[in-house]
């Protein structure tokens, strides 16, 4: 989860419904995140940092990979959702303001964290310093500027979905979220001093009831106040929830960019 300085926008989602959101994110994106992490060679003895661990699913996966002699530190502003496991230490931590050990980690992972942080360039510099020379950083970040409807029951449903996405993006932008930041993550890592940058974009077909569309449905609850303030009605939000659960409804996912880089040796 993102930082919470008084001079920065408040985290847009809050805590209500966090468990369900973590679950849907894990179902939709853990396969990508863990496959890319496995490609770094993470194994027994590595020391890893999971920033904004959320529900902790990736942190648990890492802890199993680095056992028996490695260690994973999982941090979050609200870490109560992270399960306790062997080789996994859980810490309440603000990556924007709280200290990190220098030269401490072989691998750092953060998913959908930096898009929330206006000071993301500063955070990238801190993550670089926290890595051992040759250590890996992996960022998994959305570009939500692209998410077309592929097939809806009728034209009005497609228009409603487009209106919902526009309203959601406006709420998140007002909270300081850079919705398109995923496409810029690689260049930002290069500017911060990382080398060997590797950018992997992923698109998926999401059908009604899939984890990705259940995640969007969850946003109708967690962002409800902002969506209503932006002109949507509770009736429209109910229609959106029904549409997102309809197996005949089909959209493209947003682009998820999985970006890896290394601290120079």
C-alpha cells in the first residue's frame, strides 16, 4: 500500500473491503508476478522485501522459495491481512518515509504500489539503495488508460461500462494515482539507476465473473462515495455489478507491466 504523508493524497481505497480486493488481485495476477520472480533465480538463502504486501500471497510464495536459510520482509501500512509464516517477517512500514536497510536485499517486489505515490521517483532511489549490488527490483504496475469492452449484451451496457471506467479513473486521479504509470515504469527505473531493464506487458480477456471483473465490481463499493460525487447513481452501480457478473460480458484487461531491473554491481 502507498505512503500516507499529510502532504500527499490519501490512499484511495481505504481499508473497507481490502480482504476481497487482495483475494481478487491474487487470483488475477499472482501467476504473472510469481512467474517473473522465479525468473530472477530466487532461491534458498535469498533475502527479499515485499513492499505493500496487501494480502501477503506473493510474500508467502517468496518465503517458501527462500527457505530454509533465507528471509522475506513483508511491509504494508496496514499489515494485518498478511499471514504469518516461517521465514516471513511482517512489518508496518511506510515506504515513502520510513527507513530501509541499505544493501539489505537480493530481491524487492512491489505490485500496484508506486502508481499511488506522487514521490515515486524518491521511492525508486530508496529501493535501489536497499538492494545488494546485483540485486533485483520487480514492479508490477497497471496502465488503466486501456480497457475496452469487447462484447456486451447491448450498446447501452457498453456505454455504462465506459462511463464507469471514466468515473473510476477520475476518482483515482483526484487521489493522486497515475493510472498510466505502468507504461512509464521501465524508463523511471532506468533514470533511477537500475540496469538490465526488462519490461513484460500482459493483456487478458476478462469474462463476467472472472477475478479481474470481480475486482472491478469491488471498486464500486470501495470507491462508492467518489463515484456518486462524480455523477453516478447507486442504481447505475448496481447495474454495473450485475454486468460484471454476466458471463456473456467480455472486456480486455488493462495492461499490466511487469518490469525488472538490477542494481549495478
